[in-house]
C-alpha cells in the first residue's frame, strides 16, 4: 500500500537545510548477539587435541560451497561434546552473531531451541522453528548451530539447517551413530576416538598440576592411562580420586585393577556395547566408595543413582531441595543406620558438591536451569552397576525423580518457558529409563504435565507423539477402562484437534464420553466433563445442533448435581450461550425466528452471571445481544435493534446490563 506524503510545518529557524546535501540515512537497528542454550563448561585440564581439530577444519574447508556441517562421530565419552564446546566458545569469543547450542537427544528439544532462536532473531513452537531454518538460509549474519548428542537421525531429518546464502554459517553435530544417515546432504563425518597416549598423559599431568598434586605422578602413569583405555571420562574420575584421596598412580592402578576384575562378574560383556563400560564403571565405583565415606556420609551413591535417571544435559539444582528428594536420600542412605536422621536440603546440596569434587557430575549454580549435569556414560554406568543401583531400588528412584520434577514445575509456564523446556527434557529421559515404574499403581502425574506443557508451548506435532505413546502405554499397562487411559485418550484428541485431524479427535472424544458413562455412571463429574468436551468438539466442527443438544443436557445435569452457581455449571452456561449465538447467526438469513430463539436462550444462559465476572461473561452476553439486534434489523425494527446494540455495548463495557425478563431475555420481540 502506498502512503501519501505529508508535510510537517516547523517553526521558523528550527530546521537548518544544507543546500545540495541529501539527508543522512536512518541508522540501522543495533544487532545484539543471539545466544540460545547453555554450552557446557570445558573440563579442567581440557586437551585441545590439535590433530583432531585440524581434521575437523579440513572437513569444513572441503565443503566450502555447501552447508558447513561436520558430524563428530564416536563412542561414549571420547570427548565429542568437549570438542564441540571448544568450537562454541571460540565462536562466542570471535563475536558470532547467532550461537545455538541444542541438547539434541530428543527431536522435541531441537524444535524448542529453534523456536526460541526464531523469537530471538525477530521472526514471527513448530512454525517458529521452521521460520528459524528459513532465516538461517538467507541471512547475512554469521551463525553456529551445535546439535549435541544426536540420537534419532531419522526423526531429525527436517531439522537440519539448509545451505546458507553465503559461507557465514556452520553446523556441528555430535553423535554415536556411524551409519549412512550421518553423511550426505552436505554433512562430513569426522571420527572421534579416545585420547592418544600423549594426550592422556598430558591431561593427567595438567590436571594434577592444577591441584598442586604433581607429586602423585610416578613411573606407573603410562600403565594407568592405558589401563583406563585412554578415555577422557575415566581419566577424569581417576584424577579426581587421586587428588581427593592423595594416592599416586601406582596405588590407584592397583585399586582400579582389582575393581575391574570384579566387574567382569557384575557387568556382562553384552552390556558393554562401546567397549568402555567396565573402565568407566570401575572408576565410577572407586570414586563413589571414597565419596560415600566423606560427609555427608552415605549420600553419594543414592544421589548419583537419582541423577543418572535424569537428562545428562542438566537439571535445576532446586530439585534437590524438594521433600521428595530429601526423603529418598534419608531412606536410601548407605551408612546403614537403623533410624537415620532426616536428610536436609543443605545435606542434599553437599552431596552434589561431593559428586562434583570427584568428577562424577558437574554442578555450576550460574546455569540456573541445568546446574547439575553428568556424562551420559557415567549415568549409564551408574544405572547398570548393581553395586550402585540394585534392581529393588529402581522403582523408588524413578518415582522420586518424577515427584521432584512435578514439585518444581512452574504453575504458570508462560513465565518460565526455559525452565519448562528443561523439565520436559528431563521427563523424557526419565521415561526412557523408567521401564513401567511410572505406571504403578497408576500413571504418574508428571507424564500428563509434560504432555500438556507441549500443547501450551505450541509444539503440537511433538505433543501428538507424546500422547500417542502415553495412550498406548496406558492401554497396555492399565487397561482400556482405567481412568488414566481415558484421560490420555482425551488429551490425544485435543492434540489431534490442534493439528486439524478433526474426525479422529471427535471419534476419540465420543469413545471417551461413552466409556466414562459406562464405567463411572451418567452423573459422575468426569463423565460430565467428557460430555462437555465432546460438545465443544462438535461446535468446532460446525455440528452446532449436536453441540447445543449435548450442552443443554450437561447444563441440566450439572444444575441438578452441582447447583446453578457452581463454576462448572456456569462455564457450561457460557459455552452453551456461545454455541447458540454462533448457530443463530448461521440461521439468520433463512430462519430469523430460530435465530431469535437462540439469542434469547443465550441471554438467559449467561445474563444472570454477568455481575459475578463482567470481564469474563460480558463479551459472551454482548455477542448474544448483537445477534438479537441483527434479527430486529432484518425484521425492519431499527429502533428496537438500536436498543439491543446499546445493551451489547453495555455488556462489552462491563456496565450493568438488563436482567432476564425484558426483551430478548424472555424471548419476546418488540
């Protein structure tokens, strides 16, 4: 649209024109660097691994004309994420315009991070995520996207950044996968292995030196790093133990060898898929033995057992202040006291610091939402070793983690979207490791909280998948007629609605309403809710006659059972008035009398409640009065129509409106 030019007259002398000189251009808006996600801190004595970095950079240079994507592929704990973090830190230092770090084990986490990035760069849940990918392809800004710990390469296909317009963008991904999906479409794979012997010795030397413990190096250091498989994680465990316990390489090697030989019986070969499990588990158990004897004694083992069931990428440390966690630590303390004193929140935090000192977790309070992290291989070792997680303790561990997540979930999610995204990711991880323990004796509420959170965040596709899995699990474990199964089906229907799968949504809601009436009875509150939801679905699908009939019966039953002023009854009145008004407008051209009846019934339904909450009920009443005015206009009664339009304005403006008994309220026409 063309805008007319305008002339603004200024006081004489207020503007000085420079003859022959154009006005300077308006300054461009200031760009502020965008940072999404939290880059994990580099390990103490991080080894830059110059040879590997040269290989990664060569892979980038070979693909200068396509999307600059390098996939760092390798087994558990060979340093993939640390290398990616090093590149992210360097990009930040060099002033990259957009830096996005995604903990990409779940596709939903990628979508969430992209949506946040889209809002940060100024693009108008999944639509935002797609907009961010389009923005990357055309922007002249520099950017780096890191997809850390990719697992579902099949599901993440649509979310790989496309080739940018220039050579200003780069993607780094880390994964354990080595199959054909890792390469292609402009992606170059770089295989990441363990440290070289020289790198492992350099790490051990630097780590001990920084702790003023260089005296612990001896002539067995070479044998020790080889026994540890040159694994960065096992070396970190070993160095922390040596520093905290003041033992040299030879002593630690003896302890490690003894523990590893016992693990041959405890950790089957089939469980060690990467070939690293025994080394990591042995170093983990040595560290835990020492930590459990430090104050607060006996808390290190149950603490890491709990953390191992949560997202390795991190969870809030406020989780450890919850009553669920402190009770769990009290009842699972390994000191064996017959009547242990209750563990306090302060002691729970002290247990975290112990695990941090022994390099079993990282605990950085500045990262509010992901303050507590542990490596995925440490978590797997903690879950697999019977010494750490006896099978009999697993149900309590899982339920405690779920209770704690539920306890810290924000009541109003829109005020804490970042925290909510982290809690969803932790719920996903917990569900993956929980077997069926979140389903006994019934479904844990956190499963429903996470699904509803996806809907509130606009991640509709991910929500559909969540509710499909939840419904399937509920049917398998609890049975078709369990209340939680019916609730899961109803929520699946809601997610279908938001993706436009109308027929499937209505079919599910009809089934839920029929099942609840059959199982719970016609008058049960859950049955009434199901019938109300079904009526709303009919209305949204344009089946207004069915919606009106069902809502009338719901209002009648709720009035009888709950009373006319119960909040549920009032809300059903409002819903009925809304549908009646919508149907009346559709009837108006061919059946003005029917439209008038609907308007009158709508006024009677909602009018008595206007004074209780004018802001809530006023717009609904105003719409009904507006329909009445339209009927009177069509009937050639302009003065009466003007009167109802005035009533509509009063209702919309929250001023006192006419009560039932005059005009359209009792069905009469002037």
